[in-house]
C-alpha cells in the first residue's frame, strides 16, 4: 500500500520591534537581534553575520532614514528547515534609498565612509530595498547557513 508521507510543518520564528531612530536605537537593535537569534538556537555562523548586518542597517536607518518623531522597525524571521534568516529594517525615508558609493578613481585611495553596504553585501546571500507605503522603505537581507548556499532553499523575499 502506498501511503503519503506526512510532512512536518516547519516552525518559522519571528521577531519585530520598533526602535527610536537614534544611535541608541541602532545599538539596541543589534543587541536585541543577537539575543533573539541565540534564544532560537540559530547557528553561530548566521548569528555572527546577522549581528554585523543588523548593526549596519539599523545605523543607516537612524542616520540616513531618520524623520523626527518616527521610529524604525527591525524584523527577523528564521526558518530552521531551510537554514535561512531574513532581516528587515524599515525606516520612514522612502525618498532616500541605499546605494553603493562610487568606486575610487585611484585603486589605493582611502574612503572615509560608505563601507557599511559593502559589508552587508559581503555577509549576505541577497539584499534589496523595497518601498514601504506610504512614505518609507524596507531594506531586506537574507543569510543562510551555507554562505551563498543554493538560493532555492531560501525563501524569495519578493514572495509573500
């Protein structure tokens, strides 16, 4: 007799927190993210990379996405069966999207800033920015256990 094999439902852990658009709020975002990921027993290689990614995205939200009186939102979603973590940072400035700084004209030239998105790009499998109506934006980043693992295992952030 052929009987269908029962699939166990995967439990996706989620966390969302509004934080003040200040340096203190950005620091708290990093600390809360690490605490939450450790409580979910997320693999250390994801947690360590996520700490830097959250710090950079939260700092950008507090510095470049700040609107007086408006907070930014940190959201985390971890799917243990896929080994993927999705980080989202939403701020109130939809008119200012993150972009890489232009490359230096001289190969040895020093830049005094603009390294944050380079770190995010290096530590994640994928990141992008989408509008957050009515006037904000969300920066999303996906990290997986096997750095740059097969993308089909990770949820597509464009699919809701």
